[in-house]
C-alpha cells in the first residue's frame, strides 16, 4: 500500500494510477481543492505545493514521487511559514482575484523554509515562475519581505 502525508495527515492511496499528477490526487481523491489548476504544464505556479519542503508543480509531478513523503498545501493550518505569510498577505492586501495566491503563498513558504531572511533579489528570483495575471508582484514582494525582517 502506498501512502503520503498531506498537511500532517497520513493518507493511504488505493487504486490511484502512479502517474496521476499530485494535483489531481489532492483535488479529486482527497477533496483538497485549495491547490489550483492553472496551465497544467508546469508553467504558471498556481498548483505549487511543497514536497518534503521543496516547492514543486503538482500538475506535472506524478504521485509516485510523493510516496512516503510529506506534502504541504495551502490548506495546512499549522505551518509556521505559511501562517506568518498569511498575516502579511492580509496586512498588505495582496490578493486581487486570488486565483494564483495559494501557489504564491506556498512557493513563498518554501523559500522561507530554506532561507529565512532572503534578500529582495532572492525573493524575486524564487517567485519568478509564479504568474499573477492581476500583477500583484510588488505586494507579494512587500509581504514576503515583511515576514523575513
Ligand atoms: Fe501547474 Fe500551472 S497548473 S504550473
């Protein structure tokens, strides 16, 4: 039996083909719909989750890569970095339409786990692949910078 840990809970995976993208396991099998589908080809970042604390594109990563590992999604209420980011996201009124924001937040949390005080350039570089059609990039930069002060 294969299993994964999602947001601190253990899930056994029955009858799920091993090439199913993590995104669809989260959304369709586990009913965790906070992680969003954007492009489906690894280009937009809307589907970002952490796999053992590393940001990945869940739309283009098969579930077999997550067997026995820890997935962190936007629905994690206990994650220290995500909670600190949520406060600053509200403080700086970051979201507009909001669609990309779960991926933005999770990607930012992954950055802060590996580098708790990133420079402006490091934030810009780490967040580079997460697309926001509303153009909230400056607010995202401000919010992440505020967490890492
Ligand atoms: Fe996965 Fe766009 S939906 S990167």
